[in-house]
């Protein structure tokens, strides 16, 4: 069973389009991915649909964040403060029950890659390559709200449980216990979390949840459209591969259309605050 898991984790990583960490994390993975020793016979949950708990997701996220910080240079200037302020404003606008549920953190990493991502449990990373393309705080809030929603909807944990069920682990009655994960298991799960791509449905849900959070936090929701448009422009200018942030689902036109429909659903009388312009060059000074 452990071997099945390991092979499956590896094939997932190989096929992933979200491969920004592949080089470092897979070094020696063939020999170092541990067995899933924390799996044991379940004594509850007759459906066998067992998700990693919130505490376990937070553990995986912390482990993954440590890996990320080993590989990338973390920016600590005004950009870091700016991004953190936007993230925290979005978190403050969440329902009270959720605010303390997750380990939200917001860090900026030096990389030309046009990307941002969140790990299970809450750590979020913005690459300078994406950041410098954003024209307003509202556009940054669009990226951030989207990523926060992946955490809140527990997309990684759900996918993990689904995959186990598909592979027959649930049928065999093998599930994760609710005990804290061993370091080795948390590390293996972090590998998987760092390399997985989201489904179209999950991306759509993240767009919708992110937009809702933007509105609750007082951002202009058209910032999300502005963000998609900016990334789309980059893609067209380069004529090649889409920015990593869009690469899972390159149909940006559809995402813009859905976002505009969601904004329209607030009603035509709804007034939105003006965009808060973002002068990236000034932030770096
Ligand atoms: Zn996403």
C-alpha cells in the first residue's frame, strides 16, 4: 500500500503542470519519500471518506513553507509589508469562525515566475514576477482572495481523500488517524501539496470565493478582472506558455466572464470603491 502511495505521489508530481518546486523537492525523491506509516485501520467513518484534519493541513502547510523558504529568497522590504497588509485585510473580512482556523501568512519571494500559491492550512506566497504586473491593490487582492479560498475550501485535503478513495485505500479501511502527522509523513504530503494542480471546478470556486472576500474587505471586485487581464496580456505578448498562475486553466476569457457576471449579480446600483493604484517600483525603493 505504501508503495502504491509513493508511486502515485510521484506520478502526480511528474504530470503536474505546477512544477515550480520540482527541481529541489524531487531531488532524490525516489529514495526519500517515506512510507505512509501513519495509515492504520479506521474505527470510524463508515464511508471511509477521511480528509486530513485542519490541524494536519496546517502541519503540512508549515512543512511545505519551510521547503519553499529553503529554495527561494524571501523579500522583506515594503513589498512584503504591502502584500501582508492586503492578505490580512482579506482575512479580517472572513467569517469570525474562519479567521483563527487557519495559519494564514503572506510572503513575497524573488522569482521571475508569474505565480502565487497557497499551501494547505494557510501559508501563501507571491512571486515578484506576478506582483510587478499588478496595477492596483485590488488586483493583488484578487490573486490573494483566490488563493485564500483554496485554503478555506480545503481543496488539497479533499483531493487527497478522493484520491485515496479512488485507489481503494478507503475500501481497505485505511485512513489517516487524527493524530499529528509524523515529520516524514508531513514532508511527503507537503511534496504532493506543492506539486498538485487544481481542477477547473476548484479554480472557479476559488475565483468566486476570492471575489466575495474582496467585496467583504472593501476592495473593488473589478480588481480580479484587472488581474486576469494583465496576465492574459503577458501571455499574448509572449505568445507562448501562459503565466503559471493561469496555466492550469488557460481559458482566461471564461474566467473574466464569470467574474463579471458575479459582480453584476450584486446589482447595478452597487457602487464600488475606486482602485487603489499600485506603484510597484516605489514599493521596491
Ligand atoms: Zn487557483
